[in-house]
């Protein structure tokens, strides 16, 4: 009868809530702070490794770099209808080395905040609202921090775009372009790209001859927080972001304008 079903489901729910609270406590003990929904996957994995010695080799095929790249490009095509033909890939160490080889970069921060990381750069640094001159480790900390912001991953995405803009601004400056061979020799072992060396050389030559300025516009696609299953996690629920199609469609319009050779002006978000 309905009462029996309701009592059964109520019992399951109460047990699930108790277990979920225990899992959150385990994760927050490792993290050292109150976690947010988007932290669940990262810290639940840490708990599994610590408590159950989970074999990471079981999940590595899902995250092998070429598979990840193909997945990202497929997502771009699915969401925005564009084919990504060229790419540049660097790891954390390469990221630091590239920025240091450039002599540091300038990034714009929307907020005053303290960045902390004990996994990769093992440092704390105070960033100020406005422009900040940063070296490689500081830039990586700026790009990785999310716990300092109410918007979490959304603000981190904006900061990552600010780092990319800072790298482009510095790399396209005449003093860097004139010495690009020296810099490339320093960082080439850290960088994987689809572009051939001759293509890079031709680009640098054209840029130096034209002296063209670059109009860099940034737009952030957002979405809605959701706990659900994913292809690589089986029945385990993880935090994902369900795309806000209004922002996706706006991004597609900006891309259409770019491919049509039109001037794109993105309002402040």
C-alpha cells in the first residue's frame, strides 16, 4: 500500500542523508574547509584513495590526454558548432616555465583575495583588485584558486581567461617576438602544439611586419549546478554544470560574427 511504500522510501532517505553527512565530514577533514558541490568529485576521490586504496589505473583510460582533448573538441563542436583545428597544451610545470620565460605577465583580478595551494605550487599569495604583475607560480595560483570566491568555478574560469589574455599580451609584444627563438628553445620541451615550427615562424614574421594590434574579447558561458551521473563515473553522482543555453547561443553568435569578419564587442559580465 502507499503507506508502506512511503515508510520504505523515508527510511532509505534518512539513511542516505546520514551517510552523505559522513562522507562530507570525511572530505572536509581532508580539505580543511567547508566544501561546495563542485568540490565533491575531487575530494571524494581523495577519500576513496585514502580509505579504500582505489586503483587509479581503472579510471585512467577515461582521462588519457588524447581522449580528454578529443572530448573537449567534441563538446565545442556540439555546443557551438565549431571545429577546433589547432591547440597548444602545457602541464603545470610547463605553464610556470612559459610565463617565467616571458618575464612574467599582468593579470586583472576582479577581487582582492588570498590564493592558497598545497598540491602544486605550495604557496599563499595575496592578489589585489585590479592589475597584478605575476610570475609563473603566482599565475598558476591565480588560475587555480576557486575557494576564495562565492561563484567558485565560474570565477576561476574568468581568472583563467585573464591569464590567457595576459600571456597573449606579453607574447605579442615586439620585444618578445624579436627574441622568440630564444624563448621557444627554453620552453619547447614543455609545450605540445598542432602547429609546425614553420607556421609559428611565419606568424611571428607577419606580426612583426604588420605591427597589428589584437582586440581580445572574453565571454563566459555559464550554467546551473547539478548533481548527476556521468559517463566516466557509472552510477556515482558527481557535480556537473548544466549549460545555460541562452549564454551558449550568445557565444555561438559571437563566433558567427568572428568567422564573418565582423567586429565583436562583448559587454562587461
